[in-house]
């Protein structure tokens, strides 16, 4: 029997998102974190030096959903004061108005803030942004380009969108996928962010066989799940059938069969 080595895909950096409470921030030490200006800037100071990586986002989407307003001048002042701390800095988007988003970016690009291209915006815009950002990869915090999808996330639609992005991106940029951790097998992201680690920890804590593990150890398990999960179809094409068989066996045991 010949053993065949399997290719191990490159996992992008996964930034922890959604750590906007003290209890969740206490779990982020030595992890990469996506900090949102809108709801984290006032509580993140004691924790920020402990993170292994830092990406700054304005938090425009969550602010839009809650009705809050982010002041562009305040965001710029924050970036000017703390820009050296971050791997990359996202511009301030205006939800559903790409022209207004580009105007904001024009006012922040001298600070190497990067633009975000969203599903539904003109493909010519993605070509222009990627061409410009590809020229900045040697600069501090330079060369980043964000990609975001419309909510709700529908898998087939997202896959089609990412496939089209691949055709229109010009040059080599550092691509960050906002909330796209589940699509790292379908697209070459350099980094993504995820809030699912919070729910994942809660689920793991309810498993009796893991009750002796610390929350830090549970986070390590969740990171492995997020990094490897998108590639499981490639590594183990029958994983869904195996999972169904395991679940069926557990059900028979619970019924005393």
C-alpha cells in the first residue's frame, strides 16, 4: 500500500472579531485581533499590547445597524495617534454608497488606510483599487485591500462573487476577507476575520468530555476548526457521510439500542 502525502493549504491569518466586551477581550491575549473603532477603542487599551496581530476597522457596518454615527475626523485622529500599532487599517465605509466610501478613503489614504470593495459595486472599481494598492505593498500598512459581501451570506452567491473578484483583481495585494473565514478554500485570502470563535467556545464548553480544558485551550481547538474546516472536502471527501454515521450511532446509543 502506497502512502500519498496530502497537500496542506496555506491558512490565512484569522483575526478575532467581535471582542467588544471585557470578558471576551480577556481571551484575546497572544491572538490576532480585529479592533473596531466604533465599539472597542474605549476598552481595548489594556489588551492591545498583548495581541499578536492587530487590524483596525471603523466598525461602519455595526454602527449602521445600530444607528450610530462614526465621525471621520475622530477616526482620522485615532489613526494618526496609533497607526504604528496595526498591521493594516481599513477606511471608513458608507454602507450602500460606494462613492461616499471612496471620498472617505481619499481623506485617509495618506495614512495608508485601505479601501474595501463590496459585493454589488462596479467591477471597474475593484480593478482600479487593486491596481493602486498593489503599488503600495512595500509601505508600512500598505498594499491591503478589503473584500466584503452583502448580508445575508448565501454560499452559492458568495462563491460566484469571489470567482468574479479573482478575475478582476489586478496585481498582488494583501487581500482581507471581512467575515469570510468559511471561504478560505475558495479564494486566496491573506487574512480573514471571524466572530464565530465566540459561539464556538460556548459550544465547546458545553461538551462534557472537554470540561477539564481551559478557555485558552478551547480557543486553540476553535482556531484549528476555523483554519482547517474549509479544506475538509479536499482532505476527507467522505467527511459528511462519516459525520452522519457517527451521529446515527450516538442516537442509537441514547435510545438504548
